């Protein structure tokens, strides 16, 4: 059991290194820089404060090298969504809940029998940032 834990820690560290090296990417489809912030990495490993299963985290880490290529593709296809969201932030030393408008851009790219989905988010007029990457596998045609 100890070996698997060490292996996972190595995988996570490698993913952190890859993620950190990306920093930000110019996305011609959105005509904007996309920032790879801690919030995006935290979303890869958990959601709403709950850790994702290790197998799911590994799958998302494995997709990270595709993120830059998806975002830099000038012909990338995406859909947009907009919805209000609440988040907590510190204002004058006091945590406050803010309700803001969140904009989401969902990119999908097909690779053989799998579809990789990448999500970009922007809260109000803050910079656009990477939020998530995941895949769906389709059954191959017989």
C-alpha cells in the first residue's frame, strides 16, 4: 500500500510541475490570455472541498498536457454558459460571501474514441482562468 501512495504523490507532483509551467496561454478563439491558477489545480483534485477519487485525479492529470493545444487552436469550438455563483473572499480582514456572474467556455476536442472537455471560467470582469479538464470515452464503431 505504501508504494501506491508514493507513486500517487509522484504523479501529483509531476502534474503540479506541468501545471505550473503552463502559467498562462493566449487563446485565439477567446482573444484572451487564460491563466492557470491555483483554483484550477484545486478543482482538478477536488470539488466543493471534497477530494475526487485518486483514479479520477490521475485521469485529469494525464489530460493536462493537452490543455495548451486545445486553447491555442485558432479553430477551437466552444460553447458558452453564464450563471450566478457565490464565493467567499476576505474584505478588510473579514470573510464575506459575494454573489457574482460567472461565465464558462466549454471546449471539446475529439481524439479517436474519446472527447476531451476543457472548461474556462471568468467571474465578473476578472481574468479568464482554467477550471477543469476531463474526458468521456465513446464506444468505437463496429
